[in-house]
C-alpha cells in the first residue's frame, strides 16, 4: 500500500477529528418521522443521498478541487448548494476541522473550505489517486449515515455493515463518474433528504446537529 493510500484511510476513518459523528444529514428527522424504520429503508435512503444527493455532488466538488486546488469556485459552489443552515454548518465545520488537522499533521496548509473541497485539495497535495480517494470519501459518507441508523432505529452492528457493503458498488461507480465530471455536471434531486435536513432545525428532541 502506498503512503498516499495510507493517508486516505487515516483521513476517512471514523476516528479522524472532523466531527462527522455529530451530523446525521437529516436522517435523524427522517427516522423520527417514520420515513426510515428498518435496514432496507435506510439502505434506500442512503443510496438516494449518494446517487442523486450530496454524495454525488460532493464527489464532483472534491474532484474539481483536486483538479485545481487554487480555484475558489468549488468552495463557493459548495456553500451556495447547502439547502439549509444546518447543512451549511455541516460542510463548513467539517471542512475547517479536516483542514486544520490535516495541515497540522501532514502539512500543505490550504486553509478552511467546505469539506469536499478541503478533502480534494489535500488529496491532490499528497498525491493520492483521484478515483480511490473519491471512492473512499463516498464510502465514509455512507458509513456515517449507516451508523446513525444503527444507533437510532436501532439496527444491529452487523446490519449496519451489511448496508455499507451493499452500497460499495454505488460508491465506486459514482467515484468514476465524478472523476470525469466538471462543475457543470453538479445537480441533485434528493428532495426528501433536503427537506429532512431543513425540518431537523426545529426538531425538539435530537442527538445530532443535522
């Protein structure tokens, strides 16, 4: 395994201090509203987030930042695309934490940026291969949402890992697609996910920040 791949696994591990555990991406509200109530429903929900939601969009933004780390266009677009206050906080706060930790440990400071943009810039600076980087980035996103279901539905740990395994081909396919895409290809239609994130802002009892 190359040093760059080792770095990717470290950066995208659940223990990396970006605060991903604090965000449910609206899944908490979807569970409380009865939209997601078992493993099959959670798998479908995450698959939609990947294919037609933030997963695909963030992969394209990360690829654009990888292609031109000096451009501010991916960062500006990432902020503009956030459908709610909490989702904006999610991407900016995770991105700032990722940039601060990664620059402190491995150097190549790029400053704070939305999470996919910060990730793309550091992946390029440390010569990580683009498609594997995007694949692991998407897989970490899916795994984080699966962990929300494990805790809140609740599901067993084995069921959570089964969901992650089932979503791996989607992550690989989207990574290949994003690597060939440009910012003109950004777009999504995961309306229920966006509505859930907006509704979460007024949810009275909650564990997560989005």
